[in-house]
């Protein structure tokens, strides 16, 4: 049967309104080339791919020419780009789009890969990690069940055991020891998943109607991601306990104070559910005494999760392994390989001692469409049952490439280099009597501050001076870019070293900027007295 007739509209170009409607029979019009052929054309992909690689390589090579943090105001990019997407692509649209990236987008970014980026925590990158991400995007499979992508699932199982062994994790958290690992997006997602597993396990014991009695615990230094996860999981905010920390105990959680808090809750008829311990807190890098607080939680049947988002990477170095003493008693452990282990964002590794509890809480009944005859009779892993999402990315390729291309020793050397740079920066701070180290450095994070002149006195004034110092340091066009923390009402600057491109000279240059800005501030204060 001939296809139905259709109406075609053409514009002769003489006038915007000069549109002629012409009735034609579809069979008389040559059919257009298949659209799918051009969407995934191998030759075109190769040509455009070279352009992208060249742009990224130039970006890495010229990273120093960009201010770490852009001096822009809200709306700057929206004013430069069209309000609507093009109806039809312009000639050589891909090259034109890359020019926009180069001319408009890159100058407006905070450059997390800059060797002078010392704010927050690092978002480490590597050629192997970036190309692994590109490889995953190009292959574009969906490994939500074993059947959906068998090799993807099994590679993730292999690599999480690789990484767990490299971090010296106890065998009971690895597949080879009855536990198991998976790769998620962020620590917030990891905490949410295990918190839901803990919740379902506890409610099965005490009854679902008592969800309002469940209490979760962390130190007052814990990342706000924990409270966010608790809120999503249905835990009342009033039942989120923050155990106070003290400077004289290096801002680590006190097992004694935790025990008292749990006892008070039990006496009030509440139920301790979940404890989030931290190895390397966000503000100062503090480390909770995992072994001691696991013992406290065990007495109440509470789930213990160890959040090592940042500092978990240092466990590849045997000299830091003692910081995780007691992890074998924890129920779960997570760290972000994208922060310091070269895996490119996003790549959070989560290990659990009893994977069946995750599956019980997050699993879905297998629909017929998801079943595969090859999996029948085998105890396969379906990672959709280990996370919030069903659709998931092939994150494992980049981590696999990093470990294959650099090896455990290469990653270890990478981490140690940054720890040594941080020690160098700390020595420079201590050598200048105008400054003080505000919290113990254990990793590659240095918390420091400018001492308040004695005649000014008072913590409030000292905080104002240090806040001003950070603003002036970050306003320097050539960098560095740092962040701040406020712990126990003490405002301090944070220098977090971890960018792949950072070298010793960048540390020295950063300290020189800090000293110069401090001298200017103190000089102005002196002249006004």
C-alpha cells in the first residue's frame, strides 16, 4: 500500500510569510537517509572525538592560565547563550559548540583540576579515569542486573574486591569473605542505602509502627549528608543525635559520650538504630575511634557505618592502616575513589558485611522481562537491589583502568606525594609566628589561621580577620583557592591538597600569597589603632 499523502511547507525566502503549501504524494519524494546512521556514524564520531580529546588535552596543558575561581555574577552565561535551542543545527555545529565551551563555559567554571585548587576536598582526575569514563559512555550499557550486562556486573564485583584489598579492608566486607561491594555515585547515596537496610532490619524486629522511635547517631563534625539521608529515610530530625566533640580530643567522637546518649534514649523508650562513624571528617579530617564506638553500638544492636569519603584513600598506605582499626566490627564502609584515587567523579565505593540485608531493603521482585535462563540456579548479583536507583552507570571501567594502568603502588605514591606536600605546607605555617595550625593534620588537609593581635583580642575579632584573609586570598586572580571551617566557634582556613596536577611549587606559591595578604591586613589594622 502506498503511504498516505502529506503536506510540505516551503519558504521561498522572499518574505517571512511567503509560505507555500504544496500537496505531494510521499512515494514521489526520495526517502531521507536513515537518521540512525548519522547519529552513531563511526567516522563522524572519530572526527569529533579527536576534537574533544584535543580540547581536553589543551585544557590540561593550559590549566594554569585560568583563574581557579571565576570572577562572574549570576546570569553571566545565560546572557551569552540563546534563549532557545536551535531548530536546525548550524554548519559544523559540533565545532561551534566546542568553541562555546572554550570561550564561554570554561572561563566561567571553578577549575577543580587546577593545581592551585585547595578548597573543599579534591576531585581527582587522571587520563585513565577520564578515558574510562568516555569508554563507559560510548559502550553505554545498563548493568542493573547480571543478565542485563553480565561482564559489567562481574567486573564490578572483581574491582570492588581489588580495591577493598588495596585499602586493607577486612575480608568480611569483601565478596571473597561473604560480604561485597558496589560502586555508587556519592557518599550520601551510600549512607542512605545502608541506613534504609538498617531501618528495615530493625523494624522487622520491633514492628513497623515504631519507626518514630528510631534514633541515629554521629559526631557534631559529621557531614550534613548524614542528616539528609536520615531525613529521606524517614527518621525524625529530633531523633538525630550529634555527639559533641572537643578540641583537646582532636574533634573525634567520644565513646563515653556516645554510650551515655544511647543509654538516655533507651531509658526514654527510644531505639538506637544507626551510628555513622567517620574517618576524616569534612571540616578538619578528624578520625573517630572506630573500635571503641563499634563496641558501644553493638551493645544496643545498632548498625555501624564507617564513612571514609575523603580519607579512605590513605588506607592504601600501610602506615595509615591503624586508623581503621576495628572496621571488621562495622556493618558497612564507604569511600569516594573520585576524591583522591584518580577515578574521576563520580565513584563512591560501598562495602557491606551482609549484602542480603541491602537486597531485603532495596530489592525489587524480578519481573519476567528481567529474567535470564543463564542465571537460573546461580546466586548472581543484581546491583539494582543494592542501590536506590534501578538504572545505573558503568562506573567500574574507569576504576578498573586506573588500577590496571597505575597499580596499587602507583596510587599509593600519588597519595603519599600529597601527604608530603601538606606536611611541607604545615611546616611553613608553623614557621611563621603570625599563624597557628588550628587542628591536627593527619592527611593532606591543613587547617590554619592567623593569630589575632593581642591588643585586639577576642575570638570574634580573630574570626573576622581570618574570614577577611580567606576572601582576599581567593580574590587573587592567579590563585590559590581555599575554603574555610568553623569548629567550636573557631574560624579557620582549609588547604586541602589533592589535585593531580599540584606540585611542590604550587604549595610554596600559595603560602606566599597567604603571607602577603596577611601582611596587608595586619598592616591596615595596625595603622587604624
